[in-house]
């Protein structure tokens, strides 16, 4: 099912698009078509930058979807400095022409949000301009989503706070000039993507959580109904 119910153009860009469109019209009327060409080209570029098509999550309970449209830069086990554990990790980065929306990797509750690593230890990665979100699923799996602004900077919007629930593949934010995301999953989770692969946010599955449960022993008629 659709993960949002608003316009194809991201709401974060409406004011900027309106301003540039107004400037283009004023230049067109005052100075003619040639003078307005740069403004119209800028408007076209912004429409591409702020496009925000609806995504359809896979509906798989243990699937972890990509939070970004982009390319897989790193895959493999590593240390999670936020929860102080060994974890499976994915790094995804948006490209120049990728959609800039941020999506929830799983369904669950946001337990905590950090702007820097708590109780940093020697050897811990400490990325600048990053925000980390600790998400716990209904099955008590702990997933950490780290969002790092691109080298271009720009505004980064995140629409949920600790204590709130998010849905798998639900749109949760927007990065005006793109960003990089790192996911930390419980150790033993499965990888569903490879290094260099391009993934779609909100719908592309990057990993799956593993739950090993003991199967119930089949009961006999004697055990069910007595002798």
C-alpha cells in the first residue's frame, strides 16, 4: 500500500519552487523570454530534485527495506558504536539524480535519537553531521539508522521523535541535497543486496531479520484427550 498521501513533489520544496517560479514569471514578463531562461532551467532542476513518488513496501514482516534511493557502498559485519555491539551493516548513499526522501527500514518504535555517539570509546567511528535513530521492532530486534548529510550540506528533515511508532517503508524525512545512511542490524541477519547495487527506498529489501524458534512438538491423541 502507498506510504504517503501527498503530492508527487516533496512538501519540503514547495516554498523554494514557488519562489523560483515567481521569479521566472516576473523575468518573463518584464525582460522577455531569453532573460527568464536561467530561472526556468533552475525550476526544472528543482522539480527533479524534489520529486517524491509514492513507494510500496514489500509487506514482509522480517524484511528490512532501504531507507534511501541510492547505491550500496559497504556491506558486512562491523561494530555498532551506538549500541556497543557487533552487528551486520549496510551503507547506502544517494546519487545526484536520486530521490531525496528518507524511509523507515522497518516497523517499530523509535527508542532513542542521538546527534553524537554516547560514551564514545577509542576506535569508534564518530561521523560529523550525523543523526542516529534506535528503532526496536515488535519482535524486539534493535536496528540503528544513521543519517549523515552529504558534503553539500543542506537541510535534513526527520518527522518522527523518540516514543513514536513508524511503519515499514513509511516516509519519515527528506534530505535536500542528499545524504548517506548506515544501517546496523542484529548479528546474524541476512544480506539481500550486494556491494555496488542500486536500491529503491521504501520498497527495496536490503536485509532480513532472523528468528530461530523451536517448533512445537506434535501431540498425540492420548496427550490431547487423555487415556
